[in-house]
C-alpha cells in the first residue's frame, strides 16, 4: 500500500498508511506510516474492540494533520486486544 | 519478521528475480495538509480485496497478483461486501469489518465532526501485487479521480 500512498501523495493528496510489516515500510517509505503490532488481517485492532480501533484511527489522522517529516514512521505500542479506558 | 526469508520464499515460489521495491535512495513525495482533519475530505483505501457482490472479484489465480481496484460507495450495504483475497486469514474481518475496513467508524467520526466529510466512494485493492508498474498507473488514475471529487486526505490500510 506504500506504493499507492506515494502515487496519491505525488498528486497532491495527503496520506497516512497503516503498516503490519515494519521492514517493508522502511524499504518502500510511504509519506507517513503508522506501524501497529497486530496480526495480518486486522490493522485497526481485534474484532469488536471499538475503542482500540477508534484510537488507531485517531492516532493515524493526528499524524496526517501534524507531521511535517517526510517518510516518518510512527510506532503505536498498543497490544492486540488491549482494552482502552 | 525476517524480510530475507520473505524474499527467499517469493523467489522460490513466484518470481526468481523478486525483490521488494526499495525507495530508500529516493525522495519521499509529501503533500503537507494545510488544514485540519475536521475540515478535510477523507477517503478510506484498503488492500483487503473487498468488492460489492455485483462487481467482478479480484483475480486470485494470477501468481503475480491483481493490480486493479474496486469502488465501495459510502452508501453501500457493508454487510454484503465480499472478499477475494487468499493471502490473509479472514477470521477477524468476518467477525468485524472495522478490523480492516472501518468505514462505519469513520462515518461516526464524521457525524461527530472530527472529520470534515467522507468521500462518496471508498476503494479496495487486493494486497500482494507484483505488477507494480500497473499498480502505480492505477493509483495515479485513482488519485486524479479523488482530486476531481475534492478528496484531500487518505487513510490507507494493509491486510
């Protein structure tokens, strides 16, 4: 998805790309990456864990809004199935 | 995860010349967002292989992948979304689409005015695609379409 992000960004769209395989993001260098420590198939978090999923979305959108560093990779340290208060 | 093992696997199974795209020596394209998310129009793009039941499935037989994309309208009935993508376990997404394609959660954030607006159409590719030139061409086509529709920001998720 990093390649797609780069094309969109080149055309003037600001992107943030979630990542489940950090080494690939380090090679492809999407414009902005949020790396999560979740299994393949669930980049926003485990099923029916709405608070965690919303947290991942909000952190991603925050990065989209705030980051000025090209190719920055932000690592989110949420645990799989973490309960957000 | 050991990336060298992944490369070795791909070379043995699919393409003897396989390598991940390496952009580390190149410029990173960057469009600074000049407004707030609460004032911006957002699109969701997934690599989950999602498509409407009436649309063509992705080509899961081609060992080099399928570089095309499908449109998921904002108003689509998400309960009837289908998946054609064999490279990840569907057990999580079958329980809750928001694990992978959280359009419902984004709609909730838009209703709460945390996001300015959502695009009328959202998109899915099928991850795992070795036809990178065609994939980039399709992404450029999609970018033009998004811009024509006033989309300024994209949340992009792998599977």
